[in-house]
C-alpha cells in the first residue's frame, strides 16, 4: 500500500473536518435561528455539493482559485505560488465539497434543542454566546460529532474534486482514491485491492461511530 498517499488522505480529512467544525457551526446556527424569510437561498447554496457532479464543482473551484482570478492573483502575490495543484488548494476544495455533510447534521441538532430553554436563558440575561456554549452545544453534542465524523469520512473518499483541483502529485495531492485509480490503470489489481480494503474498513468503522452516537448505545452500556 502507498502509505504516503494514506497519510496525505488522513491529513486532508482531519484538516477538512476541523475547519468545517469551525466554519460549519456558525453557518448551521444562523440557518437554525435566523428568521430571514429568504434564508433558503443560502441553504440551497450550502447543499449544492450534494447534487452537483464533483468534476463540475472541481472545475469551478479551479477557475475561482486559478492565477487569472482575483482571489488567485491575491494568493499568488501573498505566498509566491498559485493555489491550484497544492495541498492547500486541496484543503479549500475539500471544505467546499464536504460543507453540507457538516452543516446539515449541525443544523438538525440545533433544531432539536427546546426553544423554551434557549428563550429562558436569554430572559435570565445570559448572552447568546454563553447560551450557545453552556446550553445549545452540550445538547447538540451528538449532532456535532456526527457532522465532524461524516465530513471526515466524506473527504476520505474524494476523487473528482481532488483530481480536478489537486492533480496527482506524489506526497502532496495524491490521495488514496487516486492511488487506487492509478493501480487499476497499471493493472495492479492486487495492490488496488489491498488499498481499497483498507479504505473500506476505515469507512465502515467511521460509520459505526456515527450510528452508535445516533442510537445512543453508550447510554445502555453496563456501568462498573
């Protein structure tokens, strides 16, 4: 197995999940508690990667961060090299691609919090920020963990967006999914099978965690 590609994949998935935890929570909070009548427009944009073909999304991201775009020129002037076909560009693309897999579980968890508890907290003079930290976040912990794990797992299996934005640079942007594709192209089915089995086991374990959290199996675990 290509352990370098595995390391790049897990590093990418971990960074993406952490960034989405920081970015997705405010977005989900706004979606859940905003009373703006047109907020469905924002919700639709967030959910767009669910239905958009990865190659299409990857193409638009590539154009948006390319050296001919305003953002791409700014980034090039700032760091000295273009953003496409770098690990940093891959992280940005992965965050955009996995955004709904974090925001939707976060938002669903916030929606389930009893509004009477929140309004009581506000009535007692507790700030919105402290109410979120002390009340909303603890009651939404299962949803926050689910969104984090799902965004991590979704990033593990990326292919189209990774190939469009990151290319296939060994040690930098070659992920497990691309490595499997390369092995198949080289007719090395044994190597591809080993890597695919490894990814299958990891993905299954991740899903086990999500379902265990949602079913609250830990609450039924015998206490010593």
